C-alpha cells in the first residue's frame, strides 16, 4: 500500500513538473513572437520616417523645402537595417536592395552639391538634378517593394 502511495505521488509530481515545463515553453514562445511583432512595428515606423524624410530631403535639394539634414534619414536607415538583419533575416535581401537605392540617391546628391560648389554651368546642374529625380523615384519604388515584402512576411 505504501509503495503504491509513493508511486502515485511520484507520478503526480512528475506530471506537474512536465505541465510546468510545457507551460513555460509555450509562454516563452508566445513572448518571443510578441517581441518579434513589436520589431515589425519598429520597421513600419522607420520605413514611414524614411519615406517622409526622403520627400523632405528631395524638396530641400531642389530648393522648395526648408533645409533639413540627411542625418536623421541615414540614422533611420541604419536602424531599420539592423532590426531586419537581427530579427527578420528573411527580409535581408529586400533591405539590402532598399539600402542600395538610398546610397545611389545620396551619391547623386553629393555629385550635385560638389558640382554647385565647383561652379558648374546650369546645363550640368540640370543634368545632375535629373539624375537625382531618377534616383528619388527609384528609392520610392524600393520603399514600396520593401513594404510589399514586409506585408507578405508579416502574414506568414
């Protein structure tokens, strides 16, 4: 009788421990999923900030907006790239493509500024402005492409 009582107690303790372990595992998995979704929200906030900053930066470049540095835009780009690389590596290819488009935009902008400083004629400056417009349009397409990839990824 005593041995069956001990065996019953051991079974009860073992099942209780197993239930606790499974519960802990499920809670950890749930918290991790919640954390990952919070990072998706950070990506969405960053991409909207980048989009807005790109619009303002382009307006500033063409003299129709107030002067606004590109540092905030670059900071957001670095932030979103880090979040994607750490928490959502499946989006790495998409963020690299977007990052490359931004680099091309900034390179074209630097060329325009350098040309203006070197006293280039108006025809050369207009050509540089056209290149910036093309790079700007390419960036906005890459933003849209990244948003599409993010939407598909978040649905999985």
